[in-house]
C-alpha cells in the first residue's frame, strides 16, 4: 500500500503542522479513521462543517446540482446565487447586496475594496484593525491582521492599515486621522483567543462610525452562519454593519465566501470579480445549509444544544479549575483559557489520544467549534473524552 504520509511529506509544501491521523469518513459530529477509530469532532474543520459530516440533505443537494451543472461563470445568471443573496439579505434583516467568492480572505479582500472605493471621493483609504485580529493570508489581509508574527516575511505589505489596541483606541485613532475610511473587526476573535468584544463598546463603536461616516466592517468568517446562536454575531450585538464578510460554515464544506454591504451601488461592472465565486455548486450547497440551520434555529433546538454545551463548559471548568482559568466566546464558538501554552498543547494531544478533536487558539486558549447540528449524545460523549484528557494531564 502507498505510504500516504511519506507522499504528503514529499509532495506537499510544509505550510501546516500536520497531524497524520488519516480520517476517511464522518457522520454527524463523528469522524472515523481508516483503521476504525471513532472520534468526536469539536472542530468542524475549523468552523466549516456546520451541518456535521455526511449530512443527507447537503449530500443530496450537492449530488443533484453536480448532475445538472457544476459551473457556468459569472457572465451568466446563476439561479442559486441570486436566491442565496436574497436569502442572506432577508435572513439578516440588513438592506444589503452580496458579492460571492471562494474563501474568507477573498471575502475580506472584497470588503477592503468596497471601503477603498467608498473612500475615494473623500480621499480616505485607511482601515483600522484590532490587536490579535486575523483576517486572512493574502498580502492585503495579512497586512490587515494585527499580529506581528504574521508580518515577519512577505514585505512590503500594502499601506493603509492601522492597528488599535482595543475599540476605544480604534475610535481615538479614527478621530485623529482624517484618512480613515473603515474599522474592521471580528466581534468574537477566532484566532486571537475566542475573545468576544464587550457589547457596550461595540455599540459605542457603531455610534461613532455612523456619526463620522466611518465604515463598520465586521469579519464574520468564523462567527457567522449560526455559530453565535444567531445567523450573524452582528445580530447578537444588535448592530447594523456597513460591510459583513462570510465564508467557512456558509456552504458546510464547499468553498464559498460572501461579502455583504449596505453600499449597494458601490461597484460597476469590471471593478471586481471571481471565476469560481458563487458558482452553482457552492451556492446551492449554501442554500441548503441556510435552509437546514434556519429550521433548526426556529425549532428551538439550536438554543437548547448551546445551553447543554454551556453547562458542560461550566462544570468542566469548575472541576479542573487548576488548569482552566476562564470560559470565553458565544454560542458554539467557545474557548477555555488554559493556564499556559505547554498545558494547552498537552490537552490537545491527550484529547486526540482519547479520540476527541479540539483546536488551539491564541492566548493559551483551547478552542471548541463543534458542528452547529451536534446532538446531545455527541456533546456528552465529547465532554466525557475531554474530561479523561484533562485527568491525564
Ligand atoms: N477571517 C477570520 C475571522 C478567520 O477566522 C479566517 C480563517 O480562519 C479568515 C478570515 C480567513 O479565511 P480563509 O482561510 O477561508 O481565507
């Protein structure tokens, strides 16, 4: 048999600290390895598999669409793309239009382009981002991500990004610098330690932005698509952003990115584009995801499962208070702040030995991003395994 690990090491660029556990299929929040081990998945492929693995409706939708037409190009009308845009706008309640791309960084790239176009007339182009933010790995979105470790290589970066230590500092910078056109942030920082921004400062930021014609640009790539318990974390925070970026969970595993904006007439034909963006495959998958999750939310099940998850987080933090310092995040985007990085690394390793997948985040945080459709048994089973992992530390 081929030695897949060796082939991977020989032929794939070394950009990931890859674990060579070989998963071959999944069902719901469970993943199975080629040698028959069953894992509970508290990662959903870093927030992507919103319906879990092998969801029947999503599989049927994708198969059906594949049998009709995978792709046609944005030169033509794409039924599922138009319907998805309408669906996102109606579900969000925001009066916006949508541009579709293929990934999170592309959604943010489009957000940055909208801001720069918007600022052109008033000669404003600068965008403020927040310390510990993560907005992607293209040259522009790396520049937007306010973390020194992301700027070690690849210079020169495009100018026009200013970094703020927190929201009040962002407001201060914007007051002084008349070239600022937007403030871009994650309401719940994903890579930066699952840090949920304080609600009152977000409301005052919104007020400042509206009063000063500064664009409020919300990166919901990780927090969006019901991960916060609502379609968007922006709804949890009760704000009206000018620009919203989405990706990850939107099509449940099919690559898609979306940028929504209230600046509905900002683009003219030729200003922006994407070959694959919003093609029939990804947008029909996304329509299915929204269908399933909207019903799930309206049935009350999502809130119930989040409450179950929450109770487990509270009791495990209490039981292991020498290791776990705090609980963070909202809904199904949660963090456990661990006493130090070394212990965090050990927990992730031990969890894998106990057949549980969890993630690391910044600030010594254990990150939990289960599938949105995770059920009671899977949650209980996952926390049992997490408890065993913690006992073995
Ligand atoms: N923005 C946020 C908040 C993210 O969490 C990520 C990915 O982790 C990105 C942007 C970049 O998304 P992608 O990896 O799809 O380009």
